[in-house]
């Protein structure tokens, strides 16, 4: 899940998640990403809504047995394991945070998938893989933690010609400048929906689908804020009041009327 972090260097992001991993698992879900609700009347739980979003993203990657998929910013591995189970593909997940890597490998082993799903520490801006070594790339709410164009170029580099990429990203929905000061999020400015064609073209990625899903995901932060409120006393006891302040800052910028939304981009590496 995208969050406001104390910085965007790899070490800063990793240190933040050393604390945030356990909080997300307790007060959100093992899927560290937005939920996807069908409409305003959908009363799905967070677990159902986040699994639904995972399944939507899996559907953007038409892979099967024998395919090799890279999960960039894998969290604790729930989407990667689900992808492998549903498609038969092999998955390599990377994270800058060792805790997440360890949790992901434990999850894959518990599901009997250790031979087909693995996780390793790596910087997405310097992927430790050869050119053209993957059939598909998944980047689920991870690209907003890093400069987008260098990250996309690395994802494109490790894809085979014609290989598929599917990602989600935060976008600005109004006319402000998209800075972190406005959004309360990352130090990287948030793009607008209309920015994506130029961004992907510069990374040699051709867009097959670009969809604004903000109406389906904007309940995420209200649901997260509710979980924080319920668990405030416990969070303070375990981690101190400073963590609560960070979590409240995360939840505050977004909501049904917020100027920050979410998009899905699905495309392929240009030949």
C-alpha cells in the first residue's frame, strides 16, 4: 500500500516498512494495496476488496505455466502467491525491505510453492536481472515510491520483447501541481491520467489499457482510517504516538472527494 514515508531513499523506505508491515497486517490486510469496490452499495470486506483488485491485475497479465513474472514491490507476497496459484506461472518478487522478503518466502513455502515463487531483496531502480528475462511484470502500488521513468525503464529492460506489464499508480485528479506538499504522499510529484502515455512511451512500453479506477478504490483510506481509530490505543502502546500521527497523515488526504485517485496501466514492451 502506498503511504507517506519519511523519505524515498531505499533505506528510508525499508526502515518505514519495518514498523508498517505489522500495522498493515493487523489493521488492513496481508494485501498491501488498495481495495476495489464494485460500487457505492458494495459492502465487501477489506480482504475481499483487496483480493478482488489482485485478481483484476492478474487478469491484465495473460500468463500461464512456464511463464516467468516479476513482482516489483511485492509486499509480503500475497499477490504473487495468488498469481502463481491462478495461472501456473513462476513468480519472483522483489522488495527493498528484508522483512517483506522473509515473510513472502515463508508464505510461498507454506502454500507449497517454494519451487515456483521466490522473493529477494532488490532495488527496483537497479534490478539484478538480465535483459529480457521475464515474460511479465507486475507493479502493484510500488512505482509511487520511486522516480517513475527510471523505474519503468528498468521494468521494460528486463521484459522480453512483447512482454506484458501491469501496474497501479496514484494520480492527481484536480489542477494542482501534484507535489507531495499538496498530496501528503511521496516526494515524487503525482502524475495525472493524461501524463501516462508520454511516460510509458519514454520507457518503450506501449499502452494497451489505461483506466482510472478512482471511483472503485476511494473507499480505501476511509476504511484504513477506521481501522486506525479502532486500534489507536494498541498502536500507541506498541509503537508510540508518533506512528499514529504518521498513519493519520496517510489516511487524511484521501476519501470520496479527494483529489488523489488511482489508475491501472496495462501494456507491453515495444518490439
